[in-house]
């Protein structure tokens, strides 16, 4: 769960937002004016430290700046980066949304606008806002839908309702009453083991449906886990709404007290589907097994050189200070050498499907200047301990998110 954030006053306005593709925008909303303005619940009229102004996205990397802990959450294989790439790629398509998400919203669902890290005001006064990974205002035929998307990869849903209440330091009871009111649930009948995050995000979807006066609300879990980890937790939440969702890709519809309907569903997203090369998939173009580069349980310079069509001296220069750095077998098996060789192999394995072969990937690694990094080569970056940034660059280029990438 996201921690509390300080409010901004008139003398200390929020920092000017950076540019966040065509349909994905940076920005969320504040509440101003008299109670009841814009059809908003009178309990939600406080001013929150968020802005009404939306600024067009400049690319997937702009999403990083919206995270509360980017160093912790902006990593390959984690939901934040996966969601950013998924939605930015989808923004170039007719629907504007990842297809597995759009399919749960409706047959003709299309994005009007989408907001990463969208914040929704909820009582009590002064409490933290509900933070949604993605909020999308969508049209489905003649109707509009307010869609809150919860993105997950390996991360769990967080605290159960019981644990959330036990750790509450004030205001939790009021918020839970608000959530139950919006969803038409009896607080006394709630399952204490249900994930609190799912309850709150579902209520957030209803709040935004009321504020935008949409016909329907939706709360979709977009999972980037190949195993659909935590689906059972989602199914447990669905049961709280008297819905039975047994497999990913199913949607359920819950009638709300306000007269609207709430769609809930689990969208299983294949992280590799956005890549043109099919990298990291089970296709024939997937990467060569890492074990092919190893001998006796360690990455072997000779094996690496043979696969890449290089000499051991060239491999030494790619990962170490001089041409003979890997000549000594014991040194080649040391932690320092294995770390360098491991980074090289990781980059080559990811680049090979994209560039067409291991030898082409090594040529790119060795000599291609990257505009994003001021003309530095992948080799220079990797030797500087930035292999993770090279891997991210390849993902983005392979997904078509870098116009200047070959």
C-alpha cells in the first residue's frame, strides 16, 4: 500500500510535471469548490495535492517519474515497467488499451485517455488518496466506462483486510464504511482474508464513474505473471461480490447501489507479446539457454567466445580491463569475472532474438553508439555496471518504443 503524502498549500505548489504516447497522459485530479460540485460526494470535497492538468506522455520512461519509489519498483520483470511498456505500445493501436484489458471492458472498448499512477480522493479528511496504477476513461459502443487497472507481476496484493484494520492508526473504519457503501457490501459480512487493495481499487473505480458520469465502472487486474500468481486472491475478492471467476480472462458484473454496474476481471498479459522479435517467449526465436555458455557450473570464456564468434581476448576486453584478463582459469571462475561474464551473457541472450543472432548481438554490443546514453556503447555501459539499463533499452527498442533505435 502507498504511504501517506503531505498536502501542498498555495505557497508550495506541486513540482511542475515532466512530459509523460498519444493516449497515455500524466496528471490526476483535485477536488475544489462546494460540497456536491460535479456530482461529487460531499465527503470528497477536500483539495488534494494533485492537479487537474494532464500533460501528454513522451514515452514509457515518463511513467517512472510518477512512482513513489522508482529505485525499488522500476525494474525489468516488475509490474511498473511492464505496464508502462504495455500501455505505450497499446496507445498506437485502434483500441488504445492492451487487448486483454479491452476485451474485459467490452467488445468495442477503446481508450479516450489514460492516466498512470492516478490518485482518487477518499475519506477521511487528510488521509492518503487511493493510488491506481492506471486509470482509463474508455468508450464501449454508446457507453463510457471508468476503468481502474491494478497491475501485478511477482508482487502480491499486500495486506489482507484483517491485517489492514489491525495496523490502522486512525481513519480506517471511516474509509472501510465508505468502500462498503460504494460497493454495496455489508461490513460485518466481509471476508477478513480478502485483499484490502482490491476492495479499495474497486471503490476507486466507482468514485471515478460517478465523477465522470460514466455508464459503468470497471476494476481490472492486469497480470504480467506467466503463472498468473495471486489469481486465487482475486477470485476470493470476486466471491465477496458474489461473483464466481474461475479462470483468467473471465469478467464478472456486480450491481452497485448507485445504479451502475461494476465489471471486474483478471487480464493475463504475456510480457513478451509486445516484442517484435518474440524474445523471452517459447517460440523458436527465444534466447539460447544460459547453460550453453557454461562449463562445470560456471560461465566459461571459451564457450562464450565460441558462441559469439570471438576470441577469448575479445571477451576479456568486453568485460575486463585488458585482453589477458580471463586467461587464468581460476581468475575466470572468480566472483568478479563471473559477474562481468554474467552481465555480458544476459545482454547477449536478450539482444540475440532482436538482432537476429548471437554474433550480430555481440557486434551491436561491442560497437553500437546508443543515442539514449550519449553515444556510449552497450559494452561501455555494461562494464560500468549498467547492464540492467542496457536490458531495459533492448526491451524498449524491441517493442518499438524508441524511434531512434535500429
